[in-house]
C-alpha cells in the first residue's frame, strides 16, 4: 500500500519511544501490505474501528491516540487524515 500523509504522524514523536516505535512499525507494515478488501485489514488489525466507508481509526498502542486513515483498497492507498485523542 502507498502511505500518504505520514507527516501528520510527527506528533507521535513527542509520545516518547513507544510513539516512535509505533510509527516505524505501522508505516513499514502499511507500505508492505497489499490489502484488497476491508476484511484483510480487519484480520491484521482486529482493534481497528471502521467509522465510515473506507475510513478507519487505528489505536496507537496504549497511548490513547488514534490515527484516522482513509483507505482505497482498489488503488492501494492509505491516506492519513488526522491524529487525535480517544
């Protein structure tokens, strides 16, 4: 998958070592993923929350933060829309 909007995750750098590690792991995994359907995403991330058509919230470890991302499975694109507190 192509990851767009990664710069929006820079606030996680302030979340300490856990935030930095999460960014690195999540970004790497997204860039290597090849999900064609929502079910594949949910299988890999059972805690992901679907909030709209192809819009998902990813929990950032135990930080209380959420990454909102829009995913185009057909085009293979993950767009980071925002970072917020849960």
